[in-house]
């Protein structure tokens, strides 16, 4: 099976997020970027499929931040066969443009399956998975948490509300948006990662700028924390007393 | 004719013996080279202490004494045996002046008696007292019987010899037995003398051949395992330098060093390591003794293919990942081992390979990712590391910006854990009261890496060391203080391999005792509680610091009670080796729970005093789960000092 | 801006999902600014009986086809592209759900219109619609201006489902599929129900829920004890389920169950959006978390900035005492 995995880095949400002075985007100066967790799941699922059925796993990423390098080397260390860094001017890029760039780059690759995390924390104008599938004219199924390969088709488990799963048969080639891999993403020992960084090479592509979708982001801001919880303070015993009282008042306990 | 038979028997025995030894040596040489040939004079001293005088054995006094008798008995009896053998092989030679020497005979008889006492004590211990983890195996029983009959045959030889000699030099036993054999005629005596001599020789030759097939191989291997012991400070790990294709860690025999393999040969299966092990006390998954014997068994079972140069993994097949992850790295096993086996070297090397292959609990994986992204196990970002200082009335110096005398390496738990932050503030206040010039690294500090290293993530450890070194090299300080003994251990003993600097690193109890001793910290109030002190593994066994905490407690007026397992025998809280983050599986009773029960068993004790942040966490949780709340309270030494000043 | 508003009806196991009503209520609000007709598009097989529930819409377009009896993203996409291509629509509203996420962006790409996802709200300003979307785990809001036709994907819980529910008889246009659905590349096989060896948390009045803060499977019994004393049951967030510490049936959130108990006790839960979606309708939410910036505190009624291991045993103790006396 020839599998492509699309990955990206995203801002680490543990940081305090600041808005840039013009109010139209995030202030990226002190932001730390980390690999998108759902893309890690996509990579894990790809590696599992490779282990079961043989084939090749190629990881692609747009070089939007310097942290992309480490993410790609980690993918190689986990067992990906090739890692591709796509360079270009990505200032203000949205998912439509990203998908168009990816389509162009994918002309250089043969593939049966494209996996990517079903979403990132930055999606505004749609999701990369279904957009790319549209441009490539191949099917897309998202929120997938299990993929099996049976003789030219894939059987995927798609999550529905209420803990339900729906099983669907999907023709190859296709794009799948992964919600969860069958196993938690594997660990990369720092020593292996460093070794990769010393010895392995990333394939690089240069790409042209593509047009964004037709929306305009007018303002980016932080939500007012209106309706914040009433904090109960004091020593633990006091707090517990207050909680018990609240429960009594509401008739939850007698 | 007899000489010929003796020659044949002797040569056959030698052949069988050396053939086995040859295989064992070839297997040993499959291991990597390791330089244990330095500092010969120090090694000789250790050899004398542990093999000649056998000080280590006296930690278990009954068997320590018995073993001393048996050991020395062997040496003396061997001299006598050599005499008999040479006489038998080379009849013309007559070196019986050794064996006929009156003083030698007295010595020999004395040791026959002592060895007899020794094996009786050993038998009582093994079959009646039955200490845990000491098997009553076939080979152990056989050996005791062999020794008994070797002694008996020798005693009878002396008896019959006395009938033959009548006048001349007699041994004490000989004289004794002469009373019984008075009426024996000389020819009968000669016959039985010969019979006893042959029995004696055959038993000893059998014993010789039997040695390398059983745990008695330790007779040959233990002197080497002791001589080639690690001369480095207790429990330090050395920097790992790998060649291009080499992988971290060990999975096959050829990944281990010859000294690692020697562990298998030197092990006497005494069970001291098992008896001391907190993992074995809380679940059946890990036995340190089993790790060593599995190594040896694996090699012997697979010797044909291994000697051919084929690969076969020990890790996963014979030794499981569950066993390896169960270890707390408390060092009790290695500390107790009479032949200086190095259990932790084996465990950590195998852990390194597990890490490299990503085989670990997901909870542990998440912690490692936290370490690599944020430099701490809490997954909190670096900027909040010094948030605990905000509630202090004074400002702690920033060691990155101004020179200080003491650099206080605060540590993750003391900085980030909400349950511990107040105690860290108290320690800061106490330092302030001492008037010592100290500072911290604020956001520049990263986890020191001790536990990361014990988990086996060597690459991550090096990354943390590099980050810390960068900051520390830019700072000016004379000494380092640590809150956590884990931090103490690695910065003091292992960082020098990377930094080239040898810093003066102290635990806060040492600094505070100094302050109390020289009067810079004055006690205002005497505390009147009954307390007991838990020696942290990394303060006590790893760094030999036992007294300062106790001196402090007594100086505060506290009555210090000792738990049954204290000082070197301290029982680990179960938080080390990564366990404070792991899910516990198949546990009968957690080590921390066993320990707090041990503390609570002391009459009228009020406080369990600790000097390590992880101990605080483990013990307060344990007290809640065993229902000792209100009966026993965990207190940090700094808290008590603060109360008293 | 003028045009018609189209809403995709989401249904599962023969019932219309709440998100549809939320979309209808949103559609109604948009219509107030634009005029135009509010359409509901229902794709399925033998679902005529559902149409009366869509009274909020002006018109219902019902496409009946055997191949639409179960959801297939491809089938839906093909039908909708054909349908909408000829229509003069202003906005096509879908839910930001497992169904909607599959088709919204693809549809927009095929129809060459704009797309906005993760919408929470909208504003009408100077003849322009501004949609407010949520990103970065809820920490950031974006005002997105949409110049023309667009597919809008709306987060569940953003609009009131009640407002969108109305019995009625909208005019119905029942048609066959405009495109052949016989050779789909994405074919439904079956639905896998979760094992019902366990309680149905959505029917509980009291839920004690745990997140990453519970740290270990061994700590679950403590919380179960608390739940029992309160007469409730234990639920959890995704990370706990992923670790295998609780069965999937206890998952609360976008991929799990939506719950509205009288009491929702959130212990060690940060309050990620996917989870909030599942429980923010609860009557009384009390959250315990050591992190004061945790998003859970934005929707909780009461908050406690302490370690759950400090608080929970004390609550258990107090409740036991009260029961005793």
C-alpha cells in the first residue's frame, strides 16, 4: 500500500495566546508550535497499515514554521519511508490554498491512500482533508477511528454521536480524516530522533503561492470570560462544606 | 594400580571441569569489553574486605558466620586435600610434612569442626527457619550432604591413620577416634583408611566437577565479580558513547558487557536481593534474583547458537518488559549482594532498549513527551516554574543574573506540585533565616534528568543536561543545593561526565545541619514530638547521607524512633524508576502503604519525617488509602525546622 | 444580501438530530435579515414521516433513494452538489458534526463557493454577514466576513434547538435523486452499537465525570464511591477512555453522549470544546481543577481551584457522615 500522510504543526495551546497589534491574527512571536496530535494519529494508523500489509509511508508537510523539521524527522524515526518538506510563502495561507498546494505536490507521487488528522485547531475556511479530496476528485470520509485493508478497498470505522460507529467501505484511492488510530501514537526516543536529524535527509519541494478561499478574517479576539464560574475558596474542609450546602439547596442531596 | 586409577579419575574430573569452564568463558567473552582493570590497589583492598574477611556477609549474621567458617574451612581442607592428591599421584614424593605437621592437623581439625557447625547452621536456616526467597533446591541439599561426607571421610581417615601410626603425630580427632578403634587390627585399619581416603578423593573430585554446573560456580566467579566491581560512586550511570550502527540499550547477550554476564556466574542464589526488593514485596512481577538467573539460564540454554554467533533476544523472550518496568531503582538489591552483582546495570540497559522501541505505558510516554517539550514532568510551561516564589515576602536572587554562593536547584515537584509549593516556600524562608546567599534559576531550570535516565531515555537525559548546563555555565555560583535527592544524585555524580566541572553539590539537610551546627540557625523552640525518619533511597543508599537529617531532628528536640528498616535498609517509597507516573498493575500492596504501616507500628509515633518531595507525595497518598489519616502525619524536615525557629 | 437559506437535515436511526433544529433556528434568524425562503433538505429513504417535524422551514426538499437510507458522505455530496448548483442559495447550513465535517468543505469546493466552519454565531452588519468562529480549543474567536454564497458549518449547541422545533406542514418537494447513486465509492456497511453491558449515562440525573486529572485507573474507585453516594454514575472525557480506564459508553462529548443531568461534577477535566458540547446543558456544573485557566470554568456554575484528590475524599467523608446521622 502506498500511503501519504499529511501533517502540520499547530500552536501549543498551553501557552497564553496573544493577538497581534492589528487584531487580525495571532501574535506568533512567542508561540511554540507542536505537531498536530490528530496528524500523529494519522501517521500511527499509516504505520500500522504498513506493518500489516507492506508498502510505503510518505509524510508531507508545509514548512510553515521551523518546528516542521523536527516533526518530519520524528516521522522518519517512527518508520516513515520518506519525509517531504514543502517550502514557499505561506503568510496568511488558509486551508483552500494549502489543499491546492498539496494537490500540485502530489502530482509527483503515486498513492493508494491519503491520511490526515480530521481537523486542526486553526481551521476556519473548511478542512484540508475534504478540500484536497475534492480537488483530486477522490472520495473522503472523516472522523475515522479504524482502517482495515481488504483487497483493493478499505473498511473504515467512522465515529457518530453517542458512541456509535458506522462501518463504511471506501474505494481506493481516497482521503481519510483520522480521529483516532487503533493504538496510541508510538513514542520516538530522543536518541533516535537526534540520529535521524544527523543522518536522514528531507525531500524538499518549492511551491507557488495559491489563492485563498473567498472569505476574509476581519477580527481575531479572545472570548470574554462572561459567565465564568463562581469560585469557591478556602481550606479544603470549608470548600467541601460549601459544596455540600449547594447540593442541599438544589435538592440534589437530602 | 591404585595410582593409575587415581590418575584416570583425576584426569577425567579435570577434563569435565575444564570443559565446562571453557564454555563458560567463551560465553563470557561474547560480551562487550568494559574497562574494569583500573586502580588495582583499590580493587585488592575491596577483595580483601569482601572475600577474605567477608564483611558484607555479616549483614545477615547467622549465615555470615556460618559462611565464614565454611569458606575458610574449604581453604584449609583444600591444602590437606592437595597433599593427599599429590601423594596419591606421585607416590615417590612425600610432602606429608605438611599434613603430618601437628599444628596443621590441629588447624584442620578445628576447621572440620567449624565447617560442621557451619553446615548445620546453614541447614537449619535453609530448612527450618526458611527465610523467604531461599530455595530448598536439589543442588543446595546435595552440596550440604557432600560437604558433610567430605568432612566425615576426612575425620575417619584421621581416625584410621591414628590406629596405623599409634605413636607419632596424631591429630586431635585422630586421638579421639583412637579410643573407639583401639581394638582394630592394623590391616583392617589400613583397609578402611584407604576406603575413606578414596571416598574423600572421589567426593571432592565430584564436587569439583559439580561446581560449574550449579550455583556453586560462585566459588570461582565471586572472587572475580568482587575484584572487578564498579569503583565509581554508588549507582552512577556512565555516559553512553555509541558507535555509528550501535543501538542504545541491551536486548541480546552480545549487547551486555563481560562484567554483566559475570553476574550470572557469581550469583549464589542467596536471595538477599529478593528479600530487600520493594517491587517483589508488593507484587510478583519482578525478582532481582530472577533477572540474574534468567540471564545465566538463557545463555546456557542457548549456548550452541550463541557460540555460533547467531542472534537471539533475551529481552522480551526470557526477561519481560513487565519485570523491567516494575523496578523502582532503589538500589537495595545491589547494596545487599554479597558478590557485588550489578542488577541495576542489567535492568537499565534493557530499559534503554525498550524506550528505543517505544515499549512502555502510555502514561509514561506522555510524561516523557512533557519532559522533552517543557523540561518538566507536569506539562506546564517553563514560565510558571517559579510561580511558587510569588507568595514569598522577599525576592529570591536570580542566579542567572547575579552571582550567588549557593545555587538552589529547586526541582520539578517542589516547584510545580500544588501540594508541595508551600513546603518549598518554607524551605526558602529557612534558607533566608540562615542568612545564606542563595539564588535559583527561575525559568531557566529544567528537570535534572535523574529519573529520565533511570527510565532509560538516555537521549532525553542528555538533552536535559545540555539545557541545564547552558544556563549553569552562564551563572556564577560556588555550590549547589538540591531539594530532591534524585537531583542531588545526578548533578553531583553524573553531570561531571558532561560538564567537566566538579561542583560541590549538597542536599538541603546537609546545608541546614551545617547552619545549625555553626549557630547561623538558632532554635527558638524545642519540639516535643515523637518522629521517625525515612531515609530516601537517593540520599541514603546512593549517596551515603544518613546522619545529617537525624542530627537536625535531635537538635530540634524531637524524639527520633527508628523503623525496623532504616538507614541502609530503608524501604523504598515506590516513587522511583518512573513509578510515580506509572499505573500500578497487579499490586498486592504498594510499597508506600507497607512503609507507612511500618512507621505507624512504632509506639506513639506522630510524624513520618521525609527529606524528598516524592516521598511526601507517595506517603500522604498511602496514609489516605490505608486509613491512617489523623494517626500519622508526613512532615518535611524543613517544616519542622521552621516550626522551631 | 439576498437569497434563500438551505439547511441539511441530519438524522440517525430514523430520528432527526437536535443539530437540525439548531440549524433551522439559525436559518430563521438569518432569514430575518435577508428575506428569502428557508429550505430544509432531507436525504434518505422512506422518511416522509419526519417531514412534519420540520415545520420551521418554509419548504422541504425530500430526496428519496434507496442508496440514501444510510449516510454516505459521497452520496450526500453528489446529491447536494446537483441540487444546489441550480439554486440561488445564499447560505447552506450544515452541522459541524461527523456528517457535516465530511461534506461542508467538499461541497463548497465543488460549488466554488466559500466555506466557514466551527461557527458559533453570526452578525449582520452593513448588508454583510459576519460569522463568528471558534478556534484554538475555544481560546480564540474569529470574525469572518463572507462576501457571497457560502457553506456554513455550525457547532452544535450554538443556537437553540427549541427555537427550531415546530410542527407544521411546510410545502414538500419530493424528488428522486438527480444523480445516479448506484456506484458509490463510499458505501455504508453497518452500524456498530457500543456494548450495552453498561449504564446509559444520558439518562442519569447525577454524573461525576473525570478527565486527565484522575491520573490513573487506580483512582477511579474513589470517584465511583462518590458517584454512588450521590446516587449517580461516573462519566469521562476522551483521554480517560483512550487509556482504557473506563468503557466507551461513559464518554461524554462530541463523539460520545450528550448529557443534561441535574448535577455534573467535573473532576480534573480541562473542558475541551468537544467535551463541553456534550455537557454544557447540565443544570448545575461544579468543576474541580488545579488550573484556574481551564476552559471548564467558563461554563461551570461553581469552580474549585484545588486538586481533586484533596477535595473528593473530604466530600466522600462528609456524605458518609450525613448518611450515618
